[in-house]
């Protein structure tokens, strides 16, 4: 049976040891394993260390291949799978955009084999849709801020580890075919997927090639109405996605390995529908009707290439290096009616100008780390490393070829060091380190979009002002440290402190400048976000019991908030943010050998300083755009011979938002619950599976829609109703 394995530890960084990890995480009985054995069983590539998980003091979940495939069949994407399984991850929007989806109240950093997918200067919120889940071997989910993960990820990191190299000589592979439909089997709800992977190994050389194609139909809610279309941000419904994956590998000597990995993912909307306004007052959600929206349908394209060299015994230590190139195009839809921001009387009469935007980003980067025990002091393990990232991003209006967000060049150079000291034969461990983050941003002079009104109302937020560019630089020494106490094997307590580092969304900030005379060299709003994360946890992993509880609190003096401007556009405010939360997880193998029960709970509170100018005192609850609801997960897993099954329920608990900037109950959340189920039977001709999302066909308004834009009837989306997926997978 697939598992979601949780371990408390300090994950140094999303990274690179791509080739030595087993294909899936295993259920390990800590009472029966020693330190070295645990390391053999569980290799976490999201850490620049070969130390076992019990040597590191933070929290991580490892989601293995079987669970990934099971959850994707239920909900449709890696992002949905992670959000369903993780109580402190906010529920997804079910859209192509992940804006407002948070982990522990802050944005997570998505990575593939340690390569960051997030654009640091202008987050298009498409980073959860850059690879097909068919090519993902496991997901490593690291919780909380930690600067050793590099830029971004103040809420944590979602590292997607791609399929590994083949282990046996000759040709192997697998194929998948599946179909999806709403429970009414409406013709336009039908979708399907086909994917295949072929691997070849001959001596020291190996090769992997794969491709996938997926067509998604329209989504229907529990009242058999089409789920509303968000033309601007984009949809996964009514879309087509392709992915091409390749991996070439070669063993070098007895301990070295060279890997070249390439991936090209593209998701394009079909553009078959236009939005039909709902009515928040009566509870009628936004829907969709057949139509031809203007411009290009929203789309996402991601292309990635990486070259890594690893050596597990270089001068007695472990070397990991990686070079990577990543390029993304985030195309957003557009409409005249809902984009007064784009109006410019010098181009077309007020209220007639159509436009749409596209984020274009290119990354070049390198990562390297070396780890070994200190000669003559074997209890101390030291790691040194260096990361470099160069990113160029702009947001262009593609219908009129105007610049909305000016081209920005980002450079990050970051050496780091980490140490881990074992005391009293491993009963106590002390870990800590530092990373020096040196960042430069270069933006040329530019002019913001024109100052205009739309039909005499709804003034745009921009003034057509000239802004003097610059090359602001920032540097900071960021620390982490922690202590682990393990008095009995499998019983641990830990405490840690770690600083996280990310850039504010400079794109949103610069495009919203509406006063003349701004010089970017001394414009405080583009300073980085530095978060301080503190965490204490206990963990028991003995016999049939796997339990843990974690309490965390986090703060940032100049955090980043997305604030609705009333015109469909969200802009950034830089205010003090404070968060705290409790996470509890429990799994038990019952006396019935075929039955495993699990539960998870997360309670998160977040507040910010809403005063302008800020006075440093938090006074208002974070809203649904910036924080997840409290959550309770329940699940039962069955495994008996060729049969596996799972039933899971997510309870999203009600929440009221209070404080100075929340004067009424318009954004309060009423709560809802969703139950899913999946069953799989393995035959000699492959595995047959049937999955059902929302099996009780519960009608609900999704969390994001219910807690933001209270006056927007085009952003009032119902959740997806009961949906079936039938699949067949074969390995050879």
C-alpha cells in the first residue's frame, strides 16, 4: 500500500541527489531500525545531507508514487493531491492559478528535483502546473521557513522528484489510460488521459523517455450546473495538456553519476465557454455557457533542462552538483468589461480596448553542496554549499504589445554552511547553520500604464507615471538551528528556529506605482521578505503507531499581503505579519492487518498590521486570500492481496475574520466537507482503478470564492460535484 510518511527533521534545502533514492518511501518501524538502517530505507532528496531523518529537527511529509497516482485520479493534479492530504495547506481553487494557496499561511516554493518553479519577481501562480504527475516518483513536502531552501518557500517547499533511472538491464516501462466524467455523464464533462514511459539500461548507460496527453472536460457542481469559468486566471477544465519527459544517465566510476533531465509541459485552454454571473446574495454560483471569449485562451508552458553530477564517495564525502535552465510562459485571458486597468484613450476609446497579459520568465542556476564527517571528530557532520540563480521576468500585454511589469533581472548568490553534532550516542543532536543571501535586482526606467477611468467609474490604480529604474541590492545572513532529543528509539522531541527569505512580488509592486518621482534604488516596498519560523514538536513512531504534534509560530516585519483593489486586480501591501498554528497527525495499523486508519488536524491563526502607515502592531485577521481554514482529515486505507482502497474526508471548518480591516462578515467562511473514495485491483494484465471525487455529491462554495471579493458575482465558484475516473495501468 502507498503511504504518506511523516518525519520530523530539519530539511536543509530542496536539492539534488536525484539518483540514489528508492522509488517510494517505506513504512519503517522505528523500534526495529537503527540510525544507519533508517538512512538505507528512506532517502530524502530535499535535504543536502545523507543523515537519517531522525537527525534533523523540522517536519516533512513524503508522499509516495502510489498515493500520488491515487490522489491525482481522484482530484486531477499534483497540487490538488497535496492540498487534500495536508491539513495546513489551503484548499485549492480548482483553477490554473494557485494564487492564495498557502502552506502554514505563507506561499510554498514548488520545485522539481530541487529546481525552483516559482518566479521570484512576478509570481504568476502557475508553478503547481509545470509537469505531469505521471512522471513524478514522490513528493517531498517540507514545512516552515528555512533559508537553506533558497529564495522563496517561506511557508515550506513542495519538491517533486521525477522518475528515477532504471535499475535492471534491458527495457522496462509502464502505460496509463483513464477516462473521467461528471456523475451526470454530460458529454462536455468527458475527459481522458494517456501516458507512457519507456526505460532502457545497458551497463553504465540508461535512458528514459515518456509522454502524456490529457484532455479535461467541463466541470459540474453538485447541482449539475457547470462550474464557473475564470477567463483571466485560467482553468484546468476545458483544456488540453501535453508533457514530454526525457532522462539520460551514466555511471561514472564506482560512486559517481551523471544525469541529464529534460521536460516540456504545456496546458492550453480550449476557449469553449464564457462566464455566467452568479448571485452572492441568493447563493447562486458563477457558471459557464458556450461562447467564444476574446483573445487567446489562458495557457501555461514550462520548459526545463538540468544536468547533475553526484558522487557518494568523493574524498570521503558526498558531492551533489546541478546546472539548470528553466523557461515559463504564463498566458492570462482578458476581457474589455473586466479589465479597466488596461484602458488607454490614446490607443482606443474608453471602454473599447481589449488586452491580456503574459508572464515570461527565464531562469539559469547552479547548485552545489559537499558533506562529510569532520576528520578526527566523527560525531560532527559538516555541509558546505553554494547556490546561484539568475532570473529575468516581465509581464507584457500581448494584444497591444505594452509592458505592464517592466523587465527585471534578478541575481542571487548564496554560500551556506551547515553542521550536525551527535551527542550521547545519538540521544541528543544539535544542528545549525547559516546562509548568506546576496540579491540584486536590475530594472530599467519605465512608465506605468495610462491613467484612465472606465465609463466614468472604477478608476484604475495606475497613473501613467514615469519611474526611475535602478539596481537595488540586498544581503542578509540567515540562520537556522535546532535540538533533537530521542530518549527511546522512535520517540523524539525537537525544537528549531529558522529564517526564510523571499522577494516580494516586485511585479505587482512596480506596476502599481501611481505617484511621480519614485526611484527604485530607494523604494522600500521592494525589500525582501524575511520570515522567522519557530517550531517545537514531538513524535512517536513505534509498532503500529505513527503520531506527531507540532506547534509553530512565525513572524515577518515586512510581510507580503495580497489586497483586492475592487477592480479584479490584487496588489501587494508590505505589513507586519504574525502566524501561529498547531498540526496533529495520527496513523495506526489496526489489529486487522488489512486496515490502516489516519487523521490529521491543523489550526492556524494569522494577523497583520492594517494601519497605513503601519505602526508595527497586528490588528486584523489574514483573510482567505492569505491563510487556510482550520482542517480535519479522516481516512481509512485497505490493502488485501491485489485489492487496495481508500476513503477520505476533509472537513474545512468555519472561520470568522475579525479586526480593523474586516468591519463586516462579508468574507466569513461557513465551512464544508468533502468525501472521496478510490479502489484498485491488480490483475496479471495491469491494475484497474475506479475513483470518485465528492462521492456524496455535496454542494459547496469553495473556500477561496467564499472569503474574498465579496461583491464580485463572476468570482463565486462552486466546488466540483461527484466525478468518476476509471483507469488502467500496466507495467512491463
